[in-house]
C-alpha cells in the first residue's frame, strides 16, 4: 500500500504542474487577444490584424487607405509618417527617408550603400566605425541608423493596428524578402525589439503569398502535387518562387494541406523603383534641354526639383501601363518654371530595355534550385505592383511558355493576408485550420574546423574539415547537433555560409561577408579531468535555425557515459518524480514535441574518416536523414548507434532533444518501458543488471560575430529609450495641438453665439460686451504668444473662458429643455392620477393595495402638482437674464420620485394572486356587489354551439361566474376544476361556460 502511494505522488505533482502551465497560458491570453502582420515593402507597407470577431482584415490608415508609404520625415521637433511624410518629401527631401530597408545589415563598403548614395544624393550618410555601418545624418543633433528608422515605422504600424483593433497589440509577424541573409534578418529583429514588438516570426514574403493563395483554395488541394510559380516584382526587387501544394498526413490533425517551397530565384535591384529612376532621369534631361539657352542650373542639382520629378515619374509609370502616351506636367518645377513634356510607352520601354531583359533571370534561378522544368509548372501567378507594366508581362509570358499569366490573387495584399494567418496560427488566442508550411533556406550553412592528423608515422599535419549544417533549399525550422569526438582540449570552430556559386559576382559583393561566426570553446579539457573514469561521447554543439530563418547556437556540451549497476534502491524518490513528470510532459524516450509540430534533431559526428578521403577544403556530405518541418510528415530517423562502437565516416542520425539537458534523457539502450516510465524493480533486476549513466558538462562558449556585429545590450536599450522619448514628444505635441485647436474653436464658436437670438435673450448688452472683450483678448494672445504656450497654459486659458461663459450657456440650455421636460411631467401626473382613481374603484374583496399605499401616491401627486405650479409661476416673474429657478434636473428628480411610487404599485398588481371567494351553503361562489361594473363581472359570455353572436344571449343562471383580474393566469381548458363545477349543475339545466374554461 505504501509503495502504491509513493508511485501516485509524482503523478499528483505532475498534474499540479500541468495545471500551473495551463493557467499561465490562460493568463497570457489577456495580452494577446489581437495579433498583427506587417508586410514591409520597399515603397509601401500593408498592415493586417486578427482579433475576436474580425478575421484577417487589412488596417486602414489615417487617410483611410489600405496601404501606407514606407516613408519617415525626421525634423528637429516633429516626425511624420506615411502619406504625411510622402507629402513632405518635396518640401524637405533631406529629412524624408525612403527605401532605407536597402541599407539594413549592410556595411559601408557594400555596393548597395554606394547605389543608395547615387539614387538619393540629398541624404548625408555617416559612418559608424564600431559596426562598419552607415547612419542618416539629418542634422548635427539628429542621426539615426537604418534599424532605428525601421523601428519608428514599425511602431507607427502598431499604432495604426491598435487604433483599428481598439486594443493594445504586442505580437506581430513581419514579412522580409526571401533573399535576406542572417545579418539582414537580425537587423529587422533588432528594429522590432526597439519598437517593443514581440515578433512571432519573420516570414518570407513569397512564403506569405503562397500561404494566402493556399488558404483561400484549400478545397482545391489534394494528394496530387500541384506546382505553382509566383513571380513577385515589387518596387525594389524581384523574387520568383516555385511552390508545391498537396495534402499530407500529420500526426495531430490527420490529412492537411501543405505548401513546400521548392525553388527560389531573385534579383535584388530589378523593380519599379529602377524604372522610375530611369524615367526621372529622362524627364530631367528634357527639362534641361528646354532651358538650355537660359543659363539655368542643372535640375539634377536641386533636391526639391528631383523629388518632384520622381513623384511625376511614378505617376507616369502607372498611367503608361494603360495608355500609349501621356503628358508629364509639373507646376513650378524649379525657379518658378513649369514643366510639360509628352512621354510615350515606347520611350519608356526603350529606357528600361536592359531591365526587361533581366525579367527571365529569376525564373531560371528558381527552376535550377528546384531541379524542375517549365513543363512541371501548372500556373504562373503575378504578384507585386511592378508586374502591371505590360512589357514585363510580355517578356515573362514568353519566358515561361504559357498561354496566359495568372492574375487571380490580390497582388498588393496577398503577403499581408498570409502573414496575418500565420500570426493567428502562432498565437495562443486563436485556433485556425492547420496548414503545413515548409519553407526553405536559400543559403547553405556549414561548420568548419581544423585539427591535427597523422597521415604517416611521425608526420603530423593540419586537416581542414567541413560539415554541412543546413543545406541549400533545406526546410526550416530545424535543429541539428554536430558532435566533435576527436577533441579533449579547448578548440575553435567556424560557422560560415556554404557554396554560394549560384550567385553572380555582383550579388556576392552585395551579399557581404560569407563568414558568420567563430565559436571559441572553453572548459573542454577541464570536463575530461572531471570525469576520468567515464567514456567520452564527444563534444555536442546544438544549432537551431528557427521559424524566422535565424541561426543560433543553443549550447555546447561535453557528454560522458559509463556502465553502472542498476537497482531500485539506487533510484531516489526525487529521481522517480523527475522521470514521471518528464514522461507526462513528453520526456523520456518520446520525441521533443513543440507547439506546431515535432522537431527532428539531426546529429552529425566528426569521425576518423574525415581526413582520409576528403581532401583539404572538400565538403563531406552527410547521410540522408529526416527533415524537420513545422509538422513532421516524414518517417522517424534511425536510432543513434552505440557510442563505444564508432564506425568510420559519418554516423547515422539520432533524435536528440534540443531543449532539455542530456542528463535528463535516458540512454539509447538503457531504459525500457512505454512513455519513458521506469519498469518495476523486479524486472530491472532480471532484465537490466547494468545500465549506461550519462553525464553532461556544459562548455563555455565565446561567439565572435563576423558578418555584422549586433548592437550591444546597452546600445539597444539606449536606442529604444531614444525612440520612446521621440514617441512621448510626439504625443505631447499632439496633446498641445489638440488643446490649441479646442481653445481656438471655443473662441470662434462663442463669438458667433453672441449674435444668435436665444443667447441675446438671456444676456444683457454689458454681459455680451464683457464676454466679447475677453474672447478677443484670448484670440490676440493665441496669435501672438500661443506658439510658445505650453499645453497646461492653453488648457488653463480654455477653462477660464468656459467659466466666464458658463452662466450664459446654462440659461440657454435650460430654456431649450423646459418644453420637453414639462410636457413629460404633465403626462406622468395625468397618468398617475388616472391610475390612482382606478385603484380606488377596485372592490374591497378584490383590493390589492393598502390605504397607506394609495394615500402615499396621492400625496406625491399633489406635492408634485403644487411644486410644478409654484416653480413655473416663480420663474415667470424672473427676468430671462437671471439664473432660473426652474431647473431641468429638478423636473427629472420629481418625475423619478413619482414614477418610483407608480412602478411600485404596478409591480405589486402584476404579481398579486386573486383572493379566494367565500362559498354559500350550496357550495357556489358568492355574487359580486350590485355596484360592480360590467368589466368586473367577467368577459362576454360565449354562446352555445350552433347559436350566432347576434342571437339573444341566454339568461344568467342563479349561480353567477366569477370574473378574474386581467393579470391572472388562465387555467387549462377542460381541467379538473371545470369538470367538478359541471357536475354541480342542477339536473336538466344546461351548464354555463365560465371564464375559467375559455
């Protein structure tokens, strides 16, 4: 019995622990009732939300538009976003920042930085020597990094979403271009962290578009694979994606639709912006040619004029997509000179001829990466605003060899809708239909390390080894473990990009550093000294490529094993508790389950054959293993071989829990029993006389980031504080503007009211002159000193004027309310008097009201009549300019008091039960008094069957029916009461139908 109790305790504790976890999840839902997505395009962004009752809706900005320009204007004392900032681009082009995402994750020597300077020469870019990056130098006091500018825009997008959702929002999914590398993705995450956003996922915009397409066509997806190509040409870049849709069997939800990214091709600079810049240069040349003989300056040297030309070029590109020619017109382009020129579509296509030749490039890249042919593509769908250019569609249609291009998707909002669907799926506050997403990593990542090998006796040399960590077009999120089993001292290894031969020379320069991180391990030798009697199972490095495509090194561990005698006495109660709780929460030998599926952790081991066949610099290919998508749809990998029999070359993959320490996991062959529950002590003695004990020692890790150093925590906090101060300043400015507008509106409205008849009637000439003089003084003060006045001063001035005009406004409002209030009071008094009269006419035997209740109601009625007549008479004697004695609030109070008394009696009558009638000697009911009204004696008597209503009614019997009150409940027809009374009728006399029997 005691043993049974001991076995149940861990389960009880585990249940309490599970309840605590569920309670924590429920408490977390209070802050995550709405989620948002931000589709960050180069030119504009789209924001979408999901909240209870509002499924997947695009947020409207303050101008009621569905998309917002990605533009920020930064001045000394104010900021503008979206359309307001876009309108400021002409007035102050230096302080208006656009297309700044092209500088994210780029160092100063990157070709994209030089391209940005050439495109927008009005911006002054400073140099950060610590990170080797650039920043915007607005003024000597104002300088912002691209991450800070993006953080401002993300904060603005959240404010739009919160206003639309009418509740705070913290969780978001942000779209990024599929070609973003590790440095660029980390830059976006840092910007979101500055804005205080919790990023659920950085989703590739092509993946979000494919998800939106699949969600709205779920019924069309079946077990047959469908290959769809999405060609997305936006303002800044072009991405071509091949997606395979089909239904797959998942562990938790059965057969569900899945999208798998098969191939991706891209061109970083092919987009609508480059077309507009070509057109702007053409217009600038025409304008200079028109003013050639006037010794005028080059229009290209005037930033404001170039900003006007760029806006006109954007308009021209849109119009020429539907028209053969159009007239470009700009009023006052430069030096008050108007510009007008005709541009044809043929001229536009000639300007961009080399750009159109690059349109098929991403298609070929996508096919190569997917190892597919055009015949396998069922449909090509256009996405992005630049695909509306007719020449782009013409060239693309010829390149893909299809009859037509698909336009059955919202080219502007598809990515935002797909991202917000993913946000709802990742959030704990919503439950959506599962849709498996298998994204693919474009850039391969490998681990490189160097160690000494002895090729000949006495001759030692250094051997460079490579292990592919995440292959090109491999699915993610995914965890992997690399095992180094040839080291017993501290060493270093490197994390770098793999073969990037699919990128051209210019793309490689834009890509930046191909070296990611150098990992320095400390404490390896000490771990071996700590466990001299244990067998080393190698140094295990745990890597994670998360949902956002960001690589991280979770931990590095030194693992040891030894054989120990296994007996039930050696296992403590605490160990049993830990094992039981671990099994209940998915521990033990079960797979490491996550919220969206099961992670399959791949393990690569550095074997002795690394240096035997592979030459220096060669890449050793790992064995084919199970992938780790969001939902595990592939068979489980084979178990890890025993560590004491290490084969040559690569070892097979093992499933390894990436989130729990190795010390909490059972050994590969050491434990039996379902769900990780330890077997009975008797079975252990017979079947397992010895087991493997695993010891795990965590190794110190020092990371040296090589591609782009992240902001330090203090710098990140400083930037977040700077942005928060700017936000508070903007809020204070809005509050001050609101106070100034309220004061100005009150002055104008009151000055106008002074001339209206109803205000003149209740005021004297002196009062109006005094108010008018004070209003004029306040208006003068607002014009002269109002710009420097604080919010408190403006509010105090407004309160002072309101107090001055309070009496005037009060008198006018009271006179407006009198007719309606007095009419309502008269009606209530009349109805109350009629009710009291009717109540007093009720016969004594049926009376439900007491004399005290009726006297009280009569007293209230009389007092109200007297008060009304006296107050109205007194008010008539007062002049209209004096404070009235007849107040609307007093009338309402009198009405409430009288209505309360009447309602009390009405409720009493409603729930009152009829009193029983006394019966005479014959058992019949007593007759009502002779003075009873006809209504009190009952309703109309129904004539017998066969007799019309016009016929003379039958004479009343001696035993008269009793009339019931109007509010009494009717009895059931033909009930026992009716039968008993029918039996009491005299013999030979027809029974009379009574009201009870109707």
